[in-house]
C-alpha cells in the first residue's frame, strides 16, 4: 500500500509505533550506558590531570 500524497513511501502499519518509539534492544541500551560511563571517567581523569578541582 502506498500513500498517494507521498509517492514511493509505504503506508505505515497502524500497529507500528514508528522508529523513534520502538524500544531499543537490551544490548544497545547497555552499550549506550557503557559509552557514557567511559566518557564520564575520561572527563574526570582529564580534568584532574589538568588540575581542575571537581569537588
């Protein structure tokens, strides 16, 4: 089924919540958490090495 207003695009299934509302897989969530944790640790180490007082 195609939408006549948008040629070339299929009409979305009414039960499909759309890309941005689909839940992420568990592995992707843990990967995002791990990347965020690494960024925080690196930022703390770099700021301490530059002599910034964090607390």
